[in-house]
C-alpha cells in the first residue's frame, strides 16, 4: 500500500510540474501514468513543442528544472511577427521595446518532461509510477482510494486528474464539459528554410486558419503548426514533400525563403473543452482535463502550468485541514475564470480571422495596424502573450 497527501493521475508536463512543486513544499505525492519514463531526447527535434511564456519560465526556474531544459534544447524568441495574409494588417513585437531579454522560449515537450522527471527523482517524498494503470477510484469525505491494476492500493487526501483532454476521471465523476469542435486540424512538422529565423516567432492568418513558424535551436530550422479545415488538412498531408514545401513557403509569403520539410507530418483534431465543474469532493481537474483551447496563440501549455502553480501556492500556504473545501473552491473559481477568458479570446480571434469576408478583412487590417502603432495597447497585447 502506498500513501501520500496528493495522488496525481497523469505524468505529462502539467501533472509533473504540480508533483514537483508540492514535493518541494514538503507535501508527499504519488504520480500514476500509463506511459513510459521519459528518456533523454534524441538528436531529432520532437514534433510537439510549446511556446513557454516568461511566467512559465519563472515557474520552472523556481523548481530548479530550467537549467536542465536549457542544457538540452530551448530556443529564445526575441520578436513576434503576426500578419493577416488577406489584408494589410500586421503587428510586430520586439523584446527591446518591452525591456526584456526575450519574449519566451520554444521547447520540445519531451525535454520539459525529461527535466521535470530528473528533478522529481531527487525528491524523497515523490513516488513516480510509470507504465502503471489504475483500476478503481473511490472517495470518502476525507480520503481517496485508488486501486492499481496490480491490486495495490494508493490512499491520498487529494486526487488530481491531469489525465488529458479525454480524462477518464472527469467522466467517472460526471463532471460536465462544454464542448465545441473548432473544425480545424493542426499539422505539425519540422521545416528547414533558406533564410535564418533570427529568433522570430511568426504567425500568418490564412483564410483557412493560422500557420505558426516557431524557431528551433538550428538557426534555419522551425517547428510549424498549421491549423486548417479537415479537407485542406487531408490535401496537405497527401502532398509529396516537394509540393508540401511549396505550399508552406507560399502560405508564409516567402518570409523565410525556400522551405524543406525535415520530418514526418502529423495531424490532430482541435476541439475546445471546458469543464463546468473542476472539483468533486476530493477530486480536482487540471490542465487539458479541465480545458483545451485553439493553439493559435500557443497558450495551452501555459494555461495548464498556471493551474499547477496556483494549486501549489494554495496547498503550500494552507492552514489547518489539508485540501479543504474552501481551498479547492478557491482553485476552481480562480482558474475557471482565467480559462474562460482565454477560451473566449481564442474563439473571437478564430472567427475574426476566418474566411475572406471583405468587412472582416477591413476590420482585421485596421485593427492590427492600430494595435501596432498604439504603444500602450500594443504593450497590453504583449504582456498577455508573455504571460505577465
């Protein structure tokens, strides 16, 4: 039998961040995850990357995992270039204008996970159970009982579901969600370009959806995320490399010169999920189990990390009963409001930049140009992007 104050189901970046923060605050944790332990990433870039905000970087620095992330692979981006292909609108952010060393970092998810696990393995009050599945979950007023497939029980005062967008725990405890299909699929790939990226993150809004070019450590290499409708996605995936390269270069309007895809192309559907209830007794939702949003602003990972950071803060400073109803209500109320705000913002941006309606094109062009030329408003947009 294993006992801990907190049991976390889900060993992705968000669940592991919560585990490490709690362990460093002298709160015992058990992490259960069906996947394998993360090995040292190889030479090839992984397809799944995140644009970590300065706030997320600060969290990782406080947990002493940032040095390992930097040691492996992380690319600072010092400027952002956002434009609408179908109008005259564009906006440019530069770190110098904001008096910052950089705007954020592009990091492969596997590297984040590896760094978190490496630090967690040093914590005597953290137990990591990889390649492990649970069989049953029951709770009382004061405890949660998790039975592993092996038959071994785990007893905790709090169960955190960080088990992803299709959370089985969310379904088991009948926590309802609001769901919307974005009618977009995201294609991810690694692309090399003739011109250097100059540590600039680029995004072009196309009539079918946004294309993001994210700089990687090699000065001519980018991770791309192309969000488009399912039919166009199928067309792009069916192209041979030569024609896909031409399509990417044309979509980016040749900003980085000739393109050459370096990896396989992978696609996944994009859906908005928002849990209407985040707490059920001693069970709470976190990260993708609680919310998923469109990746057009690269906020998904950062939102999940904000969930983890806030719950770490609440549980670390709690007086009296551990994981009290008051504490869990505070977590749910605060993080739901933030998730709601960002989901609404992403939906509004997606609708504004979709299609070729002449009025929309005018609004987009005028709006982006105004923001680019109005310092205070531009700074507000930049602060939102960097998580400050």
